């Protein structure tokens, strides 16, 4: 067999089965259920079109959750599985689902006990939707099947027909890898997941995005400005996340030579900041400067502008300046 399941066969699993399928405590969904999903690694259970109407599912491992009474089935696909897609409906397109499915006659009133990769055919419709999945089935891929398509008409255009629907799971306490869909709730306080660009932590009610460690960037200064005003160090900025909202944070200071006359019309940057560091709306703040506090405008075009004061001397400090970038 090339699709093996642990704790399924009535006459027991082999030693080889036990070595191949994922075992151990996996990430929970609730007190007695497990988050089903693919075990990340390599190209686990990837899909490739290998014929006009044929798709091949690569090797890989996964966990398939049945009912709470059934528990979860560890499954391994040990050789590529090739499936044939039925010809398209004459009038309407449809969406088929490729699933990893467990049949267990003790629970599903069927006549077989096995695991396999199979296609669940969707209903033809002018606006087709994916089919509902049967019990104890893990969705892997969706295939858009146009009306009238067949091997005789050239078959399915696999580059645009396949939609990745693999979701992932991990061992208990591990970080759940990013997969299809991020709308699931956490199972316990302190659970972590990869959101594609960083990490989220479940606080019991919602996923909270953790602020990543971001390196500082030193912008080029306009003519007339030098770094280190008031011994603040060189001017630097970084984009950070606070409570899920992107912010720009500054540190350092700048200096110039003439009292009350910041050069370049009060704009210290030689070039605008990159798009990802610009606020969606103008932001203004008070900053420390020579002799008096002054206002700095943080503009949507990526520049900063000092609003002068007759009592201003020759430096401005931006350490502590922070403002949101979203609208």
C-alpha cells in the first residue's frame, strides 16, 4: 500500500507503518480533538498536472481528524498518487476537491477500512463552488474543471486550475506553519502560528501579532544637515508592529549651523522614505530641539518637515518619535 494510516487496521499496524506515519501529541483543536493538517517538509502532498486530465499528489504525511469519538488518524503517502479528473460538464464548470480520506467501517457504516487520496467531485454550476468534504477527510487541493473539458479538447490547464488548500499542523507547543486560511481560532493561550511575515500568539480571545525584530535604517541627510545633533547619535528609523498596527520609530538627531534656520526648508531627508515607511495620513509630533520644543510633520510623501521657532538653535532630536502608518 502507498497510503498508510496508523491505528486504523483491525489486525494492527506494521512496524513499518509505525515508523512512517506521524506519531506523538499533535497540536490540539479542543480537549479531545486534534488540528488536522499536513506535516510540513519538502513538497509534502504537492499537486502536479501529469496528463490532460490527470493530477499527481506527491508523497507526504498528515493527520486526519474524525469525530471526537474516533480521534485522529496519522497518515503517510509513501509514493506519488495519480488521480484522473472526470470530464467537464457540457454546460457548466465545476470545482473538484482533492482530499486525503480515511474510511473506518467501525464509524462510517461502510464496508472498507483504509486511507486513500481521492477526488470529491463538485456540482456543475454557472458560478461553481467547492464541494462539501466527507467526514474524516482533509482537503489538499481544489481543481477548477471548465465546461466541456476533456482529454480530447486538450485537457485542464493545470497552471491556473489548481488552488492550494493544504493547511498545516505541528507537534504540541510547536509553531503552526502558514498554510491556506488564517481564520481559525487558537486552542490554548500561548499557542503560536506563522502568519506569513511573522508570528501570532493566541491570547485566549484573538491572535496577537508579535512585533518582529527589525534592523535600523539610516536615511541620507539633505545638504546642510549632519548626524548626531545634541549627541543623540545618527538618525535612524525602523518599521515595527504595535498591537497589529504598523508604526515608524525614529532615533538619533541632526544638526545644522545657523540658529533658527533649519536648511532645505526644514526638511532633513535627502530623499523620501520608501513606500512601506510612509504614513497613510499626515502625522505631527512635538520633538526636543535646541532651546525649545518644535513640531515635526511626518508627511505622506515620505519626508519630514521641521516647523521652526525664532528661539530654535542648531539641533533637533528625533529619539522617541513614533507614529502609525495605517489609516
